[in-house]
C-alpha cells in the first residue's frame, strides 16, 4: 500500500526478504493486483538485497537490544555516517563500533574532499564511486563549496575544554590557534563547527575510550610521579611558553627538551601526568596550544 501511495520505484531490503516466498514477493503480488502499482524494481533498477549489520562483532537485533536508534544517532554522530555505514558495501556484512566513530567521520570527510576536488584519487573509477557515494550519504542539499572540516577526534578534545553550547568564542580561538581555521568563517561554517563540537562532546560522554577522555588538572596532584630532572625540564618548558609558538614548532621544542633531558618518552609522559593525570594523551604541542599557553604555564609554575 505504501509503495503504491508514495509511487515507490526502488526498494532495498535484507537479503532474506528476496528469497523465494520472501516478503518482497508477497508484497509485490498485493501491490500489483490490489493497488495496480508495479513491484518497485523496474529493469533499470536491479533488486538491491543487502547484508546485515553487526556491532562490535554481534549481529544487530531488536530482540538482543543492540539496534541503532536512528532518531538518537544525530545526538552523538553526524547522520551522514549512518548512511555511509549502510551504503558503502551493501552486499557485505558490515561491522561497526561506537568507539571508532572518529575513524568513520574521517572517512566521510575524505569522501567530501574528494567530491570537491580537494583530495585526488589516482584511480578514476574509484574517484567516481566516492563522488557518487558522497551524493547518496549527504542529508541536506550539497554545499556549494568544501566546508571547513574539523576532525572528529580533535573536535572531541576541543569540546571537553571549551563550552560550545554556551559560547563558540573559546572554541573558535582554539581552532584558529591550532591551524584548523585559517579564514573568516561563514555563518554556515560556524553552525557546522558548533554542531560537530556538540555531537562529539556527547559521543565522548557515551562512547569514547578512556584514552580520549580529558580532564585537565587545574591543580597538580600531590602524588605526582615525576623525577627531579623532569620537574626542572617542565619548569623550563613553562618559561618558554611565554614565546609565540605554532603547534608543530612547540612539539619540536618539547622533543628537544626531552632529548636534552636524556629521556624523550619519559618527558612526554611527565607532561601528560601533570596536565591530565595520564601517561599519554593528544599530541603535546597541539594540546598545549588548545588549552592555552598561559593556562599551562600557570599549571607548570606549581612545580616550583
């Protein structure tokens, strides 16, 4: 009845529906004989059965309770990603993990760059496939030019140290300082960036692995595990933060201080222990720029 009412000419479904005596054929009989509308698979559109989706290796099933809620998805991930997961390889079982959302968004961003010619693909057939895929996964009208792209993993970090729901000023300043924003932003770009920050923040709250959860130490823990040599090196870094730095140049300087110390790996670990109480974290130079050199300097001065 819906096929006839909405004039449907193409219908995809799980492969079991296209098996002999499957629901597609029963519905087709009713559609044609009762509602006088042809089955939705004219010769120019072949039948499109697709495989099922698994989540962390387990088949998605309503009875198990691990289904994807399409109405909830846009709260923690771009809606285009769900389309991409379903449409990328229709005839193969697709597995996905909520924790790998940054990888899926990176893939979407790459396809978008290919579509707008900002990234080239040597294989022309593959390039055309990706452009067509982008047109299928996009939700609203396709933008007139390549939007400003903020990697999802980076947005998730920014969203934890700024308050995008209250004001975008801090987040935009951090993104400009990190080099992700280079030109003046259009209103559409501002809205897209804000949306990505908000949904990445919610993704962190629900699904992010422990390694991506950031809680800045405003005060250095009393049980901080660093050596006297590392403490001196951190104080040296704090003084040097008074200078102007790009994220890459600061990363290089941190490496040099670690080399002078004789323990590069240990020095990086000391930085993370002081700032977030972990042995590892985001790229140190970029992370310090994100937090703000002045703020990090004040934290490091507590080591005196």
